[in-house]
């Protein structure tokens, strides 16, 4: 737990299912060195400062191991998330429910998670989350992100074509489920290329080894977080991961402002700068438009209710007894006219009644 000038980090955790014990042990020499530092000596709560140092050391160990396993200079080391926390939860509830979500959604699948709860007291508590791209195996080795495999012939639905009689059919002897019709690599004359060892060349493709890079995961992870929130919120405070358009709402979504935009707007409000943040101004316009849309919806709701009443009134008049009989013997001569036994010229009420105006 520590406080900075603008932000308070209430909790910071490292979650890794198969982390080796040496990652969690901080060498005594490092602890002694930290206790001699100015940061430790100036800390009001030295126990909390030491606890934070140990956690930071463990996180550094994790990401140093990630750097060690990644050989490419442009390799992606981790995946970053940021999501809001309901203000209705207490701090301990925020910690508990976030831990539950991260454990079930990411850690149980083999990822290592590095996350913190940030809150500046401005009503926007949120979580910063980093997860590894590779799974950490039970033997403390890193798994593969991608696997290079044969590029098989597929149908229009993306499924591998099953035809064992095809001359290019191939099946793995160790894993029979890995099979398909391989695609030859052709030269400019349309002949299959041959490698240095006189081996035929076949097209290969990189496939996702974990399934974590599937774009559909974004929707899945968002919906799972919405489920966690809604399970611990009142019905009127429920959230929905879908866009306004997908929910069928008329509201215009606001844009993401970010910390920098809010700082600029704060300086503008205090007279320190001559111009405000365009993002903040854009959101203010959107909020005014949404307020106007809300009034329009209320007005249309009233009109819709009035039209419904009008239709029900017309149906009642059509069904009114006495104007005609089933056999025609007692039908009035003026049936269907705008006289005493019919309707007036508005088509709403009988003679002598005032038609309501909506």
C-alpha cells in the first residue's frame, strides 16, 4: 500500500499458478540493501514498504523470465487490460471480486497475472492488468504462443477437408487427429518446389497454440467481467458489455478521455491554460445530446400511450351495442352516420361528447 501525489494504489498482486518457489523468495542481500535505502528510511509504515518491495521484486522476476524466453526483438511480452470497478463495492469487495475474476478467467488457463487497483478518489476506481502471452507449465517451463504446422485444404466454413484418397493426404503417426490434405509450394512454372535434401515443399502456417489470440476472447472476457459485477450489484446498477447499438439504445456513447485530457481540463477550469481538452468538450456535447434524446423518448412514450388509448376507444365504439343487431331487424336507419347513434366527425366519441386532444 502506498500513496503518490495523484494516485493511490490500494492493492497490487501477482498471481501465477505454477510459479516456482525461487520466484517468491527475495534474497536476504536484496532486503538488506533496500533497508539501507532512503525510500525505506523515509517510509512511515516500514512494514508496508518492505512488503511492497518484495512484491515488486517478485514481479520483476516474472517479467525478466518472460524477457529471457522471448528471442525476437519485436516479440509481444504481455497483454494489457484496464477495466473499471463498481463504486458500490467496498475496497475489500473490489479486491475479492477482482481476484476471483482474474483467477477464473486467466490464471486457471495458465497465464501469469500482474495487476493493481488504482483509485485517485475521483469516483473512477479501476484495475490495471498484465497477463503473459505464454502459459507457464507445471514443470516451470514456458509453453508456445504459436505452432508452425502444415497448411491444410479447408472448405468454405474453414474446416479441414477429409479425403484420405487424395494423393496429398497426410496424417501424423504420433497424433492421428493431426491430418489433412497438404498444399504444395509451387514455382513459377506450376511445379512443386523441392528442398535441399530433395524433399517436397509444402505450405506451412503459424497457428495459435493457446487460443488466447482469438479476437472473440475480447467479447468473452468482457461478458465474464459483466457477469461478476452483476452477480454482486443491484438490478438497477447492472452493466452490459455490449455497445449501445447492439443493445438497441438511442444513446450516443462517450469517448475515452484518459488522464491527460482530465489534467488539461482541470488546468483550464483553474485558468492555467487558455484552451480545454477537446475530448472533455466532446463528451459534454454528447451528454447534452443524450439528455435531449431522453426527453424525446419520454415525449414519444406519452404520444405512444395516447395513440394506444385512442385505438382502444375506437375499438370500444365499434363494439358498442344498440347501433345494430346480429339479424338486422333492430338496425338504426342512421347507423354509421355522424348522428346521435353514430360517431361524431372526429371518429372518437359520440354526439355530445368532447373529443380528447393529445
